[in-house]
C-alpha cells in the first residue's frame, strides 16, 4: 500500500531537488562537490575529463566578459558543452546581441557559438525560477527514461524554451527532445547536440567502462 504513492511522486521530488540546487551547481560544482564531482559526474560524462575542465573554464571566461556588459537591460546565460558556447537570455538591441557573440568568440579554444539571445526586456526573477524548476523536471524525466543515459544531456531552460546539449546519437537526440517537449511548462525545444554514430557510442561506452574499472575504489561512475 505504501509503495504505490511513493512511486507516483518520485519524479516530482527529484525535480524539486534538482531545481533547488541548480543555481549552485551551475556556478560552483567543481568547488562544492570536489572529488565527488570528478568521481561520478566526470566518469559518466561522454566528454573527456580534460574537455569537461576546459568547458568550465570557457564558460567562466565568457561569463566574465558578458557580466554586466549591458547593465540592467541585459540578462545573459552562458553554457558550454564540448567547446560549443550557447548564449541565452535577453539583450536590449540587435547590436548588443551581435556584440555578445563577438565577445564570446574572442575566448580561446571555443569551436562554435550558438547565439539564441532574444532582443527584449530581461525576464523576471519569477520566470527564471520557474525555468529552473522546469529544467529539474526535464532532468527527472530523462533519469526515469530507461532507454536513455541521462547524464549525456545538458539541459538549459530560458523563458520556457528548453535547449538540449550533449554528445548523443540521432536516436537519443530525438527521444530526449520528445521527453522534454512533454514536460509541463516547456514552450519549445531547441536541439544543440553534437551527434555521434551508434558505432562511436559503442566505442565510447567501452572506453568509459574500462576507465571506470581502472579507477580507484569509490570513484567509478554510475548511471
């Protein structure tokens, strides 16, 4: 009798937990999580550890360049995956939108910039908080999907639009987008994936499995 109600609320509990910690994780994960971050998230990520560190450094450098650049008329979020920079948020003019992309491209080691900035007023704190909650629900839904590897996806939600990043196959990308589109509050899904073949996925999975087997006790990755 007790098992059924617990199962029915599990995704919402997980979504709430993810959402409540999203701000801290996005800014300070390596500092807050320390060895646990390297031992679990890094081990199951499809990027190499070196690329993960480089992505975080690029994210910080671009963020520092754009922070406060347009005063209270701009709100820009920077996310980086596999050296691909995603810019989301709002800026006051088309000139500012182009300038933000130029600033991002000025950071070394990036491969590309996806400029999804919108021209208009910055969203409210309430809207941004709701975006974080939606992001948590998408992550929870991906975790519950038995045919996907949830940690292969990077989720960014801006004003109800869900941006999906990651190294995935076309099959995984399509399935992940379908799941995200089915989450309440999602207005639109934009795929910003780096696609790999099924053969590349098999090779990558084998390499990761070997890395996990050779890792010290307590530092192997988990699904």
